[in-house]
C-alpha cells in the first residue's frame, strides 16, 4: 500500500520522453516514487495511507538549485550594486571572518525554508562551517550536496582542507541519504595549484565530485592568461581536476576550446543568470554549451548576489536573458529552462539516477503548484505558465524524500516564525559588528 497518493493533478514528468499526464496520479512508498500513470489510479493504489487531491494543481519534480551558498541569506540586502571583487573583499569576506557555526546554521535554516517554499527540494552548496549547514539540512528535511569552501589565502588553509576532506568522509549519505558531498575549492584564482592538485587527488580517492567557481569574470580570465598563458578552464584541465566529476559554477567567459573541454570531460556547469546580471559578470554562452553537449544546470548563487533563492525566477531570467543576448526569441524555450532546473541540474550534480524527473524508483521529491490563479489562466500551457508567469507563492505542497514538508503552504514540522527570528538576530549581530544596517 502506498504511503502517499496524489491524484487528479497535471503531471510534468520531465522524463526523457517529455511525458505529461493530464490528469494523472503518482504514488509514493517510503522515500521513493512507486507508481505513476495517466487518469485514475488502480484500486490497490487508491488505498494509500494519505491521499492528496491534485485537481487544479501541477505536479513537477522538485527544482534543483545547482549552485548556492545557503547561509549567505544572512547578508541578503547587506551590500548591493558593487563589482564582484569589491563586493567580496570589502563587504562579504570581512563579515564572513566573524562567522560562527551557529550563525551558519540559522542562515542555512533560513535558506532551506525559503527554498522549500519556492519549490526547490535539492541544492548544491559551498560554504564555511559545512557541518552547520549539514545540521540544517538534517533538521529542515531538504536534500543537498554540500562542500566546504576552501580558500588558499585563509589562515590554516591546509588544516581547513584536511577538515573538508574529513567532512566528506563523515557526512556522505547522512540524514537518511539526503546529504551528498563534494570538495569545494572556491576558484582557480583563490586556490594555489598545490591545493587544487591535492583536492583532485583526495576527490578521486574518495570517489566524490568537486564544486568550484570557474571563469566567472573577464578579469579572472585575463589574469589567468597573463600569469599562466591559459584560460582558467585549460588550467584546471592541465592540473587534472577534470579527471574527477566537477560542477563548475558560472563559466561565463569561456572560449570554444574551453567548451570542448567541458563537454568532453563531462563537467557539469551551473548557470546563475541572476547573480551574473547583478554583478555584471557577463552572459554565459548557455545555448552554445547546451548545443555542444555540456551538462548545464541552473542555480541562484548566494542570496547576497541575487537576492533570493527562487528557482522559478531563475528559470525565467535564463529564458529571457539568452533571447535578448542572442537577439533571437527562439533561444532557450520554456521547456529547456525547466529542464535545466530539474534534469539538467541533477545531471550536472551526478544525481540524475535519484532526482530531476518523476519516474518509478526515483526519490519522491515533488512539488505541487496551485494553477487556479488569475495570472496562470487560461491553462493553455503549463510549461509556459511555470516559466513565464508563475510565482514562488504558487507553490502549494512540497514532498522531499517521501516526506510532506509543506502542505497548503504550511510547514509541517518547521517553526517558520522561530527560524525568521533567529536568522534576523544572527544577521543583525554579524553586520552590526561591522557598522550596521541600522544606520542605512
Ligand atoms: Zn557562488
């Protein structure tokens, strides 16, 4: 007998055949999808322990945020409208120096509730105090891929790297399998070659992936060409990093040769249009990368450079940005944007066997959206509505790993008011020390 049955919903499976069931049913047993199909469920499935009426609703696989820094929700709205390096060096890195594990926990909890409420069920993170983010993942019910950020210029860089390697070994598969792990060297320009080589070796010994920022700004690429005579992508290829599974965030300034390397080495790319636009980093050649077979997923980046973690908004930004950039309204159609946010991100993270589409045997990470809304009417195309017209507040119910974490926009176990209060207190203390929000 299934634990959960959702019936009467329009279902976008996001499977390889792009099947839509209108209407259809989906059953969950334990933490996995046990059955789905068109029309009415067979009698043995109708006897599920819990039945949800999906009429007027759209059922999609949970959205997968391929690149973020979850606890940076604490710095949302703290420093805007600045160039990347100024923003990092003058505002973000100084306050981050004062962070403690407990601060990261509350920032991560805030990020987790924000993501769940906007239909994201899995995120790929890189940040300090990764154990605290891992605790927030365990407590909030969300799925994740976590890595500790490694920066070559920090005191005790080598010791931190050892800790990140230990973390990977200890936390892999924790929280009932909801915690996946990677190693997270920040970027080629912040990590010396010896450390990247060491991380590449550790990743292959442990059999885990590597999460890194890559070719985000023009300056990064120019400096790499000047000092090494190579692009950052060619540099990492030379260091042997791509012998491992790698998720590279941004890849804004990449050459055709770089794209060929990314495709050949099966590097996953996280496209972050909101962050790239806000920091004026540039426009990643996503249509070209997709055409050449690069696995491109979608991410929000941290909330300090976006300023939210809303994947519905990110899909729309991606679909609009590439049409404008390419001067071609046929570029990145709605379905492709949705595919990037689901299957695409899952593939880029190496999790496509578990998540990213609704298929029997895959994890039950599900999102139900309420489509009976004036801004989503008439119901011509659910995919178009989802990408071009839906809002995160249309997300009604969220299931992660078979567990209902939000139903009818209410969290089933998380005390939202408490999380908001603790996150505010934490954030105000952190920036208050640095001169404060109160005066602004
Ligand atoms: Zn980032």
